[in-house]
């Protein structure tokens, strides 16, 4: 993947959040053309500012997505943005191909689903790129980002949380844990990071909880690289978590300046370990 020659025309399959917009903006500024398949409505308007073409499909409309890719002669594709797996239990709109693929799978964990999708893309001559190729500047570097540094007690929780989060990531359950006083308050599962924070902070009595987010031990950089943004730190503040610990060099941090400003204002800690 490191020696890959990038095509001028790139395709982005965009889920929720601002991260797909950041990628499109960065790629266009570096001379690439971006066409986009939008799986979410929350960032579609912003994506249209940078993409030469934006079409909207549901995650289960596999046949339409493949036809679009073939019609556009796409050779390289990047997945970015959250697509919640909870769609699978909410009567989603699935075409015949999507139903057939799901029936073939023995388990529906994140890695299994994404690897099946990548297999389908490879079958029609499309290479899935490392998610960070156009946004390497957003990978968080080691160190304390905020004015306040974590205490020795907090660092002990972070180290323990890091170990547990890595083990959970290895099982492909989730990438985040909520800690307090050397106890695990919550482990991220299908609900996603935001709801995990809410659940864990409530169990921590909305005070002094620590959020630890890491990559999986054998992280496939084509999908599911851990990412945080301003919304993450705002939810933490609302529910009583005051420390965010990230894995340096392996986590994407969106709007870092705004995140740090918000954390400093509310006397919170952001640290990359």
C-alpha cells in the first residue's frame, strides 16, 4: 500500500461526521478529483463543496453502489465516517446482493463485514486505500495536548484502560473503555463511542471518568481507524468525564485546535500515549 500510485480520480464512501469532508477537502487541495457515495445525510451538503459528484445510497444498496463505481470507472476508493452497525437490527433497506452477502457470513462483527465489502470491491477491480492517505496530518502525536496534565492516579487508570481496550479491540468488540478508580465502567460495543461514554459516565456518577480509545492490535488501516472530534469532548463534559486518552500515531483527531480549546476551557485533559 505504501508504494501505490494514486489515481487522479478518487472515490470516497462517506459515513457520518466531518472526517469525510476533511478528506475530500485535503484531496482536492492536493490536485485530486473526488467523487462521493454518501451513506449519510448529516454531511452531504458540505461534501458537495469539494466533490465533483455526490450520490446518496443506503449502506444496503450494494447493487446500486457497484453499478455507480463501474459506470464511473473507479479504481481506488476510501472509506471514511461512521456507519453504525445498528442499522442491521433496524429493518434496513437491503437489496438481494446485500442479503446474500450477509447470509454467507458466519459472524457480523465490524472486521468481517468490512472484509466482505472489500472482497466485493476487489472483485470489480477496485483497490481500497489506507484511510489516512489524504489526512495523515490528523493523526495525533504523543504527548499532553492540554494545559492540564494527567495525575499519577489518572495515568494508572489510563494504562489499565489501554490494556483492556487493546484486548477488546483484539476481539473486535470495540475500541473504547470508560474507567474510574481502577475499575472499568463501560466497554464500547455496538452502540458506538458516544453512547458508551454516556453509559460509563452514568455508572461513574457523572464525575471524574476517564475515556481511553485505542486502535485494534492488528489494525487494518483501510477501515475503522479510531477517530475523535469536538463532539466527543463535548459529550464527555456533559456526562462527567474529564480525561481523554488516545493511542498516539494510531488515532485520528478532527478539529484538534477546537477540541483543545474546549478542553482547556473546561479544565479537561487530552493525552496521547
